[in-house]
């Protein structure tokens, strides 16, 4: 797969592309194994160690694996295969790949690498955390374990080291904006390592991945073996995957978390996989590699979960504190697991191995995101005009990312990091996933549909499909179902509106926080927006702060559950009717208070309520926080049914209209397929399925049957998922997340801290939009034939250039309807007619 083979690989391309490709002499992976290792290394990251295990345990263990595997097969793997095949087919990064389908789609690629750059700027900071722990793990005694003994474990010591020594975390109310010198130094070292791994692109990475990918897997297995031998580890395994509750599969949040985990764990929509596969030969068997990458990522995540929960089981065994199982995210990797390490013989060795494992897991993901950006830069006209090679591009990208990342080393850096991470992933990547699948499923090869049934027929059908989808989502989200009602500040006395740090690091939800100053009942009221019938109320208590007398510090520490529980006498839950009358729905006694409590409204099932009041009776001053959910009579399934029915009615109208607008001379079957068919995804399948033999053509019974049972071929299911299923699911997920975030403060942070996250997403959306409107933005302005800056600006910002103009800029004979990169075994066959 060396560079010397480029001429043979491109010999079958059209003359324009063959000339371009031969001039580039694109760098290649030094072996198939190197490419697979690099892709696996990018997919496998820190989330495999702390996010996936937590989600499994959070949703009851083994049941979570069902939605996870289903979503992996139906969403994650198709998007991964789509990106791999695009990069390989068009021999370019995200901007080049999407631009060659249609110049107006280049903004999708630009937004994806921008998002990837933002992610790596803070991802490296997390690696810097691990780097600090790695260095401190050589000290004896371990600084994050001072004072710990097997009989009296003080988790606060590990928390204090993370918050005070590593993060030097400040207050959101009074930020100092001071940087941590140790953190900046660690961050600089991380970026030096990243640059050394990727300074010459895949030619460097091809050798580095032979170490950075197998090594952390070996370390995870070593840590697993050690953890499995510890006393109490079986309890952790049981908590992780040993429970089964089939009813949990009805949870919408479980499926949402499964989609999110699958979507983000494979490094899709970041430009990484497109960039990596663009350095493959055009005949590479990418259909096989996609399965290897996906399955490897899942298996490593499972093994990582066993590794972590074996240690947590040992820690719970020693402390008898099951709250350890509720810790996730940073708290899992930098508080709970290090605490467990400190109680094991040879703790220095295990600390060094664990944090070295974290660094190795993250370094592959970090340099893959750098490669995503440097690939599109070196593919651009700027790099070609100024002769910018990979080393200089890699250096500049790493330097800018380091400078940008220093803002996360401030005392408020963790809050900024969390906000940006949420919006760029939960909003930005879902947004891009939707438009990527739309590009391939609805835009690419749409000219073939229009030629068959007519342009107006295709336009009408496309409009009605997306209009039906939008209306269905609006209906589904506006019908009241289970909803969080404690998103605002509750009314009542002594309210402390401060940030629950422990909650930010684990559950990532906004709790109400209320300071109690007496043993008398004090109530707060949460009003509804409108009035609803109440089926049940779920109270999720969160206790934060200390038992001291300083209410200003209520959010700076986390109490053990038993300590808080001992301070609470009871809670009385009341609801206010429309007429103002208060009704007692239930009472929770101290002995009944656990992680959550459900009160069924059997007394007043048909009455309308407009507020919930909770009265708390405590023994001493106590900071009390929690969440209250209300579930009206109308279930989520019922709301989904109304939404689906509405969408189907609108869609049916559009389909019938499009059918009658289609060319009547086309036979019924071809006419219907010309309207609803998936020409773009089938074009990718043709490329993938033709790598090992004669040209494979979609549509025939024999070819489709062969694709179903052959492990190296891609079936028709891929095309259906890309065009219909994935855009629908991602758009629903996007608007659901959007609704939740705009109606409450994410993580309880002030809006000013979330502004950065909003700006990142807005920038991503703007990049998609501006290139769609002005497709010449990413084209060499000298193409217009003038050296005048004014003339070049006019040429660039012409919203609707002539089609021939766009075509010439793309160096293609027909940018909307072509088959110019078919991978076939016989170059003599004309790919346009294959």
C-alpha cells in the first residue's frame, strides 16, 4: 500500500481525477494492520473506561447491552462505514469528500473538522490530568491516598487532591481565572507527544499505532486480572453486568444513552475516519475493516468496564459504601479508581499502569483528530499554493490547540470543559450526523432520480418527508409526558443557588439546592407550566454540603448518604390543584429515603394540578438538593403514537402527490423506486462490494441475496438506514436534547459559562449554512481569472453560480450525477456505465 502504487490504483479513474490524484501521490498506510489499529485507536478512548461502564451499571447492568448493540448495528456501524467509504472513494478528507458529491456540502466537512479541533483542544487537557496523576504515582506515599487506611477510607482525600491539587478548582460565583502552572506544563508535554505521533501524517502514525493501540489493551487486561483477584470484586461485577431487569428496556433514557454512547465512541462525524480511509488504496476492503473496528471498540469497552467495576467492588467491600457505584465520568477515573488503587499492595505500580493506560488510550484519539484537520488542510488549495506539508500543518494545529486548551487549565476550566463537551457532542455531532446521512441518502445521486421521474416529483417527495418528520417531532415534544419540573430555582427560604460540583461530575443534571436552618418543616414549591393530571411523582434526593453552619459552603463537598439520611426526619409531598387547594399525596419517612422514591397519585387521579410542594423536616442544618419528576397520565408511548400518526399522514400525502407528478411513461415499479429509492447509498455499496471481484450492481435479487449472507459485502439494509432510519433517529434525538437544555441550565452552571458551548455549536451550524449558500467559499479565488481582490470577493459571494461554473470548480463532468470512482476489477469497463 505504498505511494509507489498510486498510478496503478488510479488508472481506472476519469482523466480529470486521475491527473489530480497522480499529482498528489497520496501517502498510504504501510499496511492494512496499521490502518485498522489507527482506526481502532481513534474509536477506543477514555469514554470506554469511564462512560460506558457507568451507563451499563446506571441502567441495570446487562439490559443496557441490548439497546447498545441494537444501536451499534443500526446507527453506529452504518455511519462509520459511510465515512470510511467516502474517504476511500474520493481520496480526500471530509471537505473534499462531501464537496465532490456537491460543492454546497463542503460546509459539512468544514464543520466536522472544526468540531474535532474543539474537542481535541479540551480532550488533551483531560490527558494532562492523567499525566499529573502518572507523575504523582511515582511518589510514596501516593499524594492522592495520604491518610487512607483499609479500615477507615476517606474518599474526601482523593476528592481534595483532584479538585484542589490537580484542578485547583474555583467557584463559579467568584472565579479568579488563574491558570495552574503544573497543568499547563502537563498539557504542553501531551501536545509534544501528539505532535511526535502525527507530525508526518499517516507515515508517522503507521508506526506509532503498533505501540499506542496494543499497549493500553494489554494494560487493561493486566489491571483486570489484578482487580479480579481482590476481595469483593465479584460485587462490582454483579453491579456492572450481573443484574437483569427486562422492564428497564422500556426506559426512553436508556435508549437515548445507548444512541449517544454508540454515536460518540466510534469517532464518527469528526472527520477522522474519512481522513484515515482516504489514505487507503481505492480497492481496499473497507467493508471488512468497519466490522473489525466496531466490534473491537465494543469488546474493549466491555473489558474496561470489568476492570473498573472489579476495583469498585473491592472499594465498596472495604468501605461498605455502595454510593461508589454511582460515581461516573471524571470522578470515576480520578477519584474512585485511584482510591481503590491506594488500598492495594504495590499501589505505586498499579497507579503508574492505570494512568499510563489512560494516556495511551487518549493519545490515539487525540492525534487522530489532529490528522482529520491536517488532512483537509493539505488537501486544500492553500496548502498546494504555498507548498505546506504535513509537518508544518501538524505543528501549527498542535500549537494553536495547545494555546486554546490553556483556558481549561484555569480555576473554572472544568466548568468550561464540561459545557463545551456537552454542546459540541450532544448538539454538534448529532447535527452533523443528520446532515451527513442526508448528504449521502438524499443529495448524492439525486440527479439520477430526477432523470427517471422528473425534478418536481423528487422535490415534492423530499419536502414532504422532512416536513412530516419535523411536524411529528414537534407534536411528540409538545405533548406532555414525564418531565423535569425542578429545573428552576424553587421558592422557599434560605435558597442557595450554587453549583453542585459532585453532581456536575457524575449525573450531569441540575438539582435544586436548599439550605435548612432549623428542625421545623420548611417547604419549597415548584410550579408547573400549565396544569396536568399527576400519575406519579418521583423524588430523587441529592444531599450536598457539610453539617457545619456556613451555608456558603453547602456545594463544596459531598456527604455520604448515610450521614445525610440520619439528619432527615421526613418529607411531605403535596400538590396544588387549579382551585388553589393543597392535597397531601404522600409522606416519605427517613427509613424509606433511598436513591429515589415514587409516590403514586391514587387519591386524585383525575384532578388537575399546577404545582408540587415538598416540606422537609431535618434534625440539624443541612443542605438538601434533589430532583422531582412528574409523570402525567399521557405516557411517552402515547405521545409517540400521536406523533407517528401525524407524520405518516403528511408523508403519505407527499408520496401520493410525488407519484402523480412523476413521468407517467415510467412503469409503476420504477416510478415508485425513482421517488423513494436510495441511489446515493447504493453507489457506496457498489464501490464497497466490488473490491474483491467483478462489478457488483445493486437491485437484482441475486446480488442482494449474496450481499446478505457474505460477511464482506454490504446489504440493502445499509442504504435504508442511511436514507431513512438514521436521519429520523438523530433528528429526534437532537430536538429532544435541545428542548431539555434550553428549558434548564445544563449542569446547573450559570448561562455565562455555557456561552462558549453555544458559540461552538452556532459556529458549526454557520459553517454548514454559509458554504451551502456560497459554495465558492472554499475554492481558490484565483479560479475566477482575476487578481483583483474585489472581483474575487464578488465571485466568491455569488449565491447561485451557474451550474457549469460549479462543475468546473469541482473538476467533474457532472457533479450531481456521476459514477466516476467505481472500484472495479477490470479498468477497461467504463465506470459510468457499470
